[in-house]
C-alpha cells in the first residue's frame, strides 16, 4: 500500500465526498441566481400586464419561490417539493376544499391504473370510473364538488391518462408514486384548461439533475419570456385586427377578417410556451411546443410545427399502431393514407371530447368537420408526395440561389393563404357571412393593393431570412455559447437578453406614471395591460348575448369564451320578463321582486323598475317619462341607486327649482331598442300625463338595425312600415344569416332611425310633452368608428326635433373604467357609474330653464 493511500484525504489532495457534494450544490445555487433574478423580473411583468388571470399571477409567484427553494434541496426531495407546489397551486386557485376533491378523484384514477389485477381489468375499471365522471360532468348526477374544477380536472386526466396507460403497459419509462403525482398534477395545469399533451416517457427522459440543470433552467426562462411576448402580441391582434363581418367594405378589411382567426392562435402558443417554460424550471427538459408555424412551407411542415405535442400524441397513440397493423395487409402508401385520415378523424373527435370536459358540451359543428377534413387531406397529399419522392438528404451545405429562395417564399405564402382560409371557415358563423367577406376581396383600391403587396412580400421575405438563419444555426452547432464571467456567476447572453427584455416590458407598463404618452400610444398600452377590455365587436356580441340566442363562442372566440366562462348561468335570466310572440318579444311584469344581474330588482304595480307612482300627476309636479334600455333600467344596480333615482332625489332635495317636485318615471326595459321604445311610448306612457318624454340613446343605430333585421328574418312582424320597406330594399329575408343581414341593412339604418325618432317626436307634440334625447355613455373607451355613429345619432335626433342632453363625457376623467362595471363579464355601469350619471343628469335638468 503506497504512502499516498495511507495519508488522510486532506493530505492526499482529494476532498471528501461530502465536501465535493457541498461544492457542487453551491455551484448549482450560484448558477441559479441569474435565473432567479430573471424570474423575479418576469413575475413583475406578469403582474404589470395582468397576463392570463389573477390566479396565474399567484401560481407563477409560487413557482418562482419554489424554484428558489429547490436549489437548496437534494435531488431526492425535488419531486416531493414539486408535488407539494402543485397541491399548493390547486389550493391557491380553488381553495382547500375543492383542491382536496380534485386531488382525491385524481389519486383514485391513478390508483385504478396500478391495481394488482390484469391490465385489461384495470382498463375496464378506469372506463367505468370515467363513465361515472362523465355522468357527473354532463349534469345527469350531481357531484359533491364544485363545477369549477371540471376544466382543470379534464386538463389533468383526459389525455394524460391515455398516455400513462400506454407507457405503463409497455413499461416505456420508470414509474413511481412521486413520478405519477408530478406527471398528472403538473403545477401550471391549475391555470390552463387548454394544456399541451405532455408525453410521460418524454417527460422523464428529459429530467435533469439539479447540478446539471442550469442550461435547462435558462431555456425555460427564455421560453417563458417568449410566451409572455406572444400573449401580448395576441392582445394587440385581438384589439387591432377586430373587423366585424358586417362592416367589411374592401379588400384590406376582408383580409384582416380572414387572417385574424389564424393569428389568434398566438394565445394558445403563448400559454403553451409559458407552461413548458415553467416545467423547465424544475428540470423537465421538454421539447418546444410550436415552432414558427406561420412560416411553414407545406402542409406536412405546418402539421409538424403548429402543435408538436399534439402531433406526437396522435402519432404514438393512433397513427403508428394503425399504420403498422395495416402495413402487414396492404401497401405502404395505402397504409399511410388510411392511418393519416384516421388520425385526423381522431383529432376532431378528441377536440370535441376535450370541450366536453371544459365546456360541458360535445360540439358537432360543420365548421369542425370541414376544417379537419381539409387539413387531413392536405397533409395526406403532402405525405404521399414525400413518400414517393423521398426526402432529399445532403451531406454538404445546400446551395442557395434566387430561384430556390423565390420558390421557398412562394410555397410559404401559398401554404399560409390556404391555412388562413381553413381557419376562416373554422371560425365563421355561416358560409353566407364568409362569402360576403370573400366578395369584398375584389374591391381593391391603391391602399388595399399596397397592404396586400406588403403582407405577401413581408411573409415571403421572412421565410427566406428564417431559412438562412436556420442554416447558420446548424453550421454553428456544437460551438460553445459565448458567456460573460461576472464574479462567481455565469451570465449567458441569453440571460442578459431576457433580463433586458423584461426591463423594457416593465418600462412600458410603468412609464406612463412618469412620462406623457400620446393618446393613441396610451390606448395601445391600455390594450396590453387590461385583460378585461373587450374589443368593440365582442362587446357588441356580449351585449347581444343578453337578449338573443348566440352560437357557442368557445370554438371561435377564446377571449369572449373566457368572459362567458366567469358569468353565472342565471346572471341575465329575469323572471320579471314575460315573453311574447309579437314585437317586442318580451315585456316587464308588474309587482315582481326577482334576482337579476347580481342584485334584487323590483317592479312596481305599473311594471316599471321604479318606485310606486300614482296614475294621476300630483299638482305642481314636473313629471318626466324615461324610456331606454338596460343602461337606463339599471341592470345590476340597486333599485334606489339607478341614475334616474339619484337625479330625482337631488332635484327634490334642492330648493329653488322651477317646480316644487319632480318625478322621473322609469319605463326603461333591458333589450328595448328605439322601435321598442316608440311602441312602449304609445302603449303605456301617455296615461301618466308626462310633461317631458326623455329617451336615452346609447347605440341606437346598432339597435334599430337589429330590430329591423329581426322582423325581416321572421322573428316578429315588423312594427313600423319604414322597417319593413328598408328590409325589402336591402334584400333581407327569413333565410338570410344574421351577420349578412346586418351588413345589408347598414345603408338604411339612419333612415329607419329617423322614422322612429320622428314618430316619437310627433306623438310628444300631440300630447303636449317635450321630447328630450339624453345621450349617455357606456363605461368603455369609444373607437373612432363608434364615435362617428354616436355623432350621427345626435344629428338624426336633433333633426327629428329632440332637445339634446349630451352626457357622453361623464366617464372621460376616469382613467380605469373597470371599477365602474357591474362585473368583469358585464360592462353595464354599477352603482358608482350610476351615481356619476345621476349627478350629470341632475345638473342638466337643474340648469335648463325649460324644466
């Protein structure tokens, strides 16, 4: 035995194993500090822009704290920590009781997968349990837990359980208690019902020890940043590319309408990058979820890029088993064709299955069938071409030329155009609506041509530059990443880029506190920061949704679906309304006390949402009859605090008025447009002998168009001849799709509104009442287009003979309008908004010598 061996380790130059472990742990901690700093910055970005939801902000903060804690723990405790954080995330989102139910049901399903029974019996047990859960979800049985956990429960088990059983049967990866918890209860899942289908085998194949995970963590931070940027881009697209089908008049607007649904995938893409980036923080080196899908040069390339996880899931569970079984009986091309078509049929069926767990519905829509059939056919054609020609493989660098790059650009533009059309069909409400938009592509002016050339040329150039960049990256593969050494910390260029980008985003959020932004730029920043702000089209659709049956928005409009998902099912159901078969389609019932829009609403003996009044006008009283819609009725506001009651109370409490007493009788009914108000005036108002008829106007041009279209489509007989004549001239019939009818009626709506206003003024003069039009705002930021409509309404009302009271600037001094909403899913003014309107109406009446 040599002398060196006999010496203690400290004398032989070797550190003890414990010391080596401590140094490795300290090195991992020091390498994690730059990642932690970037995560803190991004947590501030998430908070500043209110990305996704308040719950996600709290879960992301928990993930950042958990990341800091895991660096202090040995590898053996990392999975228990991840499971504990996942449980904590469920508690943060759902509360302890519902989180306990979520975990209890989930653990029961995992337990069934590991019963000491033959595998077939375990599958049968899970199918029985799944059927029972489906009966709970479908409402056949009532579960002991809240319905709010169903979307997340579906995200955790509807696809992961399929993958888990497949890999368990084939023993494709290690299994264990903590591994099962980490797989099914992934921390980010509690905030994302639409979650990438993570493969069990891939998840554990990429799991990395803490000492070696610094590159994985840094990649995760970069993907989180990419996800945040994509979500912000989504908000810009959502607001800036909002074009209603009825308003499309020329080619560039038609293209925006067609392209917008495809670009809205940025939201899914961004959220996928967020969740996979968060998984990287805990050592799970999962692959990218999507990869520059807009630049796909053929349909197979697109399918490989758009949702890599879904493609891998289908290939593993559906395509490969079908293909290899069929290839034993038929040729390769036939097997490929059949397997591909079955895979796309499974995609459609599984998407509907997914919506069942998320939205309690199993949609079967012709748009889905057309979309997935077209995509499957296109991908199959590409795959058959590739199978026949074979993929070109080169051992040398491919030669670039103007011809090859032009071909790449043209293929990319053609692929994108075809896929855009598929997405447009998938998102449309009717083929007639889509056909009308397509017809406007032929209306090309110089500006339209410039936009088309810029868009096509920009996409082709981006494809060329991207291809060059990819080749350069391949040539540099294997070279070490440049790094800056700052003391004991290793700061890669990636970490510096992420930090700089996060600081820039924070500057965008908080700079308005110190700097002046021009109004246009301030509005863009507000769009990025305000997740509850709907674009005008969706706000109108939500408004329409209170009174009319809508197509399920979850398929084509995730933003509006998110808002609807928060709304209680009975929010806008009012038992004080009596439905009619004539125009208007409902009326208010007298002497009712019902729940409506989150408050108790009372109607008096005259079927008004107001105090009780005598039929005869008291002596010395100025009696005002108020006609309007839900804004004036005060939906979501206490009976005593609607703006007309606020104004009436102030008028009667202030001495020195022209009249000893004022009464404002509120005849307003939610969902009554201008024509319905004229009908109500004739039927109900005159017996109360008002001195003034005050008509509130908000979106009367929009509402009179809806009323005219409703009559033309056969919902009721048109109440006034001008409406019937306008519909016939516009060519609207019973079979005309709603959006197409709304587009056709646009040139006639001012004429119809003027006829309605003329009728109201004429009746007022016949009964000796003063006609007054009060223009009140909604708590929202108006667009230039909506302001044009409002100005036109004022001109039409003035021309008809109304006295105008303009209260449209009531909310202008309010920086954040959300506190004035009844609820996040409801933009009606709440008690604070009504108080502001009541004060302004009081001032207008008090200062007008005519009252």
